[in-house]
C-alpha cells in the first residue's frame, strides 16, 4: 500500500479548527521565546501542557509533531524556529570561486575578528547537552564568553569523549564541563559514563577535567515546579530520585539564566572585560595589515 503521508512542501494545507487552536498556542510560544530560537518540539510541548493546551500524553505529543510538521511544510512556521534532534552535518572543506572570492572572505574574517574570551581564565569551560536539539540555545548563551557547546547524549560516543579530552589537553589548564541533561536514571548514567571516560583519557596525559551537572537538579524541579514522571519500570539502573524530569521541561529563558549563572560563577569578569577591550585595536591592526602596501 502506498504511503499516504505528505511529502515535500504543502502550500495549500488548510488546518482544521482544532489544529488551528493548537498552532495558535505554538505561535504564542515562539513569540514568547523569540530570543531563544530555535527551540525543540519537546520544549514547546512542555509549555503547552503547562498551559493546559495539550495533555501530557504520548498521543498529544505525536499530535503536536504532526501539526507542527505540516505547519512547517506549508510555510506557516519558519524552518529555523524549531531544532530537530539528530541533526548531524559534515561540511566540505572551504572552497572559493577564485582569488577575488578568497580575499573577500579573508577581509570578512578579519572584520569579524574576536579575541578568545577564555584567554587568561584559570579554568577552561565547555557546555555539554544531553539533548542535541538544545545545542543552538546553549551555544548562544556561551557565545558571550567564548564557550562552545557540544552534544553528549548516549553511551557510545567514544570519539566524542576522546575529542573532549584532547581539547582539555590542548588547553593546558583545568577544564570544567557544564552538563545539561535529564533528571532520570539514564541522565545520571550518561553523565557518569562521560565523566569517567573523559577524565581518564585526559588524566593519562596529565590534564584535569571536572564535570558539573548544571541542569536538571532536584532543587530546580521544586523551584520551577517542573512536570515529573515515575522512573521507568524497565530501567534497573540505580537512580537518586523518586521521580524523573526532562531537561526540556525548563523553559528556554529559565534554562539560559541557569546556564549563564553557572558560567559567570566560574569566570574572572575583569579578565574577560580586558580581553574584550583589546579586541577592536587588534581587529583594526589585522585589517590595516591586509590593506597595507604590497
């Protein structure tokens, strides 16, 4: 039997009344968190269940996914507004149409010159997110401080863990990885597995790495009245809590504030300010050299 599901663009889509009701609520969420886009579908779902627009059931989550999917196909919701999990890209090396294109690119890079905002700090920071779809939001928080964000979900990312250790070794100082993950057995074990492997790789070369759970914590579940669920009956691993909560239950603005606070607590703000203050002069020196004689 042929697959009847929609494919490609759907510009003539006409949603039913119930679909319009839910999408109007989705629009409101995207407007509210416009400064934190892209958000994930699950983050939208948690906001809508909290507002009573949807029930916290798998059926309603799938229904939301269908509505939003069609809204994106029809052009009603911008593709850039929502981040899908499991997006992995391997881009080709930079290439140019000719020398003129190359030099224009070099000039643009010079004009975008940024000082390493972690230069001079005693501890090098990284952000790690169990949920891949939240990486762009977290990267936006870290950008101000020159901190990169990586996805650390799953137990089998051996190469990713080795790469993290290599970055710590190359950094020449202590590295602190701020981790954002679900508060459940899987989230705790993922963090433990990551920490044990990365610190062991790094220690073999004399580097020090510390992992810190930034979210979700039991205190945050209570403070922000986050929705909870019982632990999975099929998961036999030990878990410190009696209920579980997903990281995406934190609204984007609250999550950004939590992460920023964790970063600031580990930064020498005077050192950061001095690095930023020298940036314009260094940028201009580079531009002058590019535009100089010869």
